[in-house]
């Protein structure tokens, strides 16, 4: 026990030890975040669509994947770094795009981009963010990814690509699983509209969260700055149909080919859940596939990405990124053991930011890193690439 404590003290300074003592897991950050942001903001961040069965399924299917721990394997020193798409990252986890991040915490996009660069992980900026690619250019340091909701107008499309490239974003992520606005009933019940309109009901919620209220008062109510450059301010829309829907379309295969032809850089398609789609996208020349059910926010009868991952892995050689429901380093190992190359987390990093401000995302990275190391030690593994070959997995255990 004393040896373990000594190692822990060497790894952390006093402030880090205090954070780990009070917030040792993402669940602690989530609980604290709920206490710091207004209810309508919480519902925006935490909710899914329908009865939220897809959101629950994401967690359930991860929990069904079990490992056999190793014994008598001697001392191991796990390496949790990973190489993907021409970059080497400190851990196999990045920050997924979340629209209107600045609603969750003012200046969220810049704070997340800074944290990602400092932690050597990728950060993905949404088209419907509250800051523009140019705003984040000083912080991304080559680790920025730009997520594109597909504009219908070719001129706008070309301009968005040019702006992202000029700002230093080298990876383009096309989201293909949002052909229409979802219903997200919890979000609607909260009274939230996009852009947010502070009704007496919402103002009462704001008054109960002084830290969020003060920070938002300093920065102003968030708006979709990039979209506003093309569509202007739009009011009176539902909580899930925002100004971006005036610009974007539901893409087809020709649209993907157009982007591949016009984007000079790494090209990823997000929202893949079928092997036949994976094969076609590989033929079109995309560089990686992002398996996702949009964290249950779009369709309440979708499989969990972790369920379809083995089948898609068997059908393509492309790098596979996966998201939806991931909470721990152990969850990340589950995905990598089934053939994923990388995991993205959206809600988790926003829970961390809402809970602790600027220091939250870095703390979450450290939580994930230490959890990866601890569980690899239990499994007797020193290298992530050995996961598929060395682990015995159980699905749907009885």
C-alpha cells in the first residue's frame, strides 16, 4: 500500500491529488456539473431522443463486454499512446464535436481546444459551435478537426472548407447521421430554444446557478457565429431545429465524393453503423470511419456502435473511430479490443468543463489515462496494440 501511495504522490502535485480525491471519476464530474449549470442547459447536454433507449443501450452493451484478468505476468509498464492518421496522441481518446458548446460553459470551444493541445489529443469543432475556426486557430496546434454539417449551397460549402483549412484544421469530419432534426423531448420540455431566449422560466433557472450566470453575463448569450456569417440570426425555432437547418442538406454518395475531391487533407465520415456503407466509403477514398449513433440523440432504435464494430472491422482496413456512451478508460479498452483505433467523447468533456471550468478537461484526460494504465496492468498488457490478440472476450455473458 505504501509503495502505491508513493508512486501516486510522485505522479501528482498537491492540486492534482485534491482533484483526484474529490472527483476520481467522470461520474463525479457529471454530478458536479449538474449543480453548476441551469436545468435547461443540463437537459440540452444530457438528453437523448425518444425514451432514451439508445442512450441506455450504449451503456448496456459496453457493460456486457468482459475480460479475463491476467495473473503472474510480472511487472508491466503500459504505454497508452497511439498513432492514428499521421499523428501520435498521448491517449486513444479525443474530444467529439458538440453543437453550441458555449451554452454549456462560456468560451467552451477555446477552452477545450487549449486543453486538447496541452494534453496532445484531437479536438473537433462543430459547424454549429459558438466560436469560429478562426477563433480557435491560435489554440489547435495541428490537432484540430473540423466537423461539417453539409451545406446545400456549393459556394457556402467551398467557403467553409477554405476557412477551416486556412485556420489550421487538417482533418474534415462529415456528419451523415442527421438527415432531419430529432425530437429530444427532455430538451423541449426544458423550454430551451435555439438561439436561447431567456424567458422568465429560464431566468429563474439561471438565478440558481450564479457561476454560470456571471460567466455568461461577461461573454453574452451564445450564438452560432459561423452559421450567422451565412444565415444571419434566426429566432423562434424549436429546440432542436436551429439556424443551421436553413443551410444544410442530407448528403448522398455524390456529396461525399465532392468533398473528397475538394478537401485536401484527412477526410473522416461520422455516423457509420452498417458494413455496406463502410465498404462504399472506403471505395470513395475516405481516410477513416467514425462509428456513432450520435449518443442516442437522433434515433431511438439504433444499435450501439460497440455492437456493430466487430462486423465493420472485419469488412474494412480503414481506421475506425467510435463514440457514444464511453465513460471510462476501461470502456476505451473494450472498443480497442474489438478493433477500434480511437475513441471520441463529447458529453464527458463537457461535463468536465461545466464542473471545473478550464481545469476540468485536463483532469478528465488524466482520469482516463490512469484508468487505462490501471486496467492494462490488470490484464498484463504493456501496449494497446496487443489488446485484440491477447484478450479473451465474453459477449452477452450468462
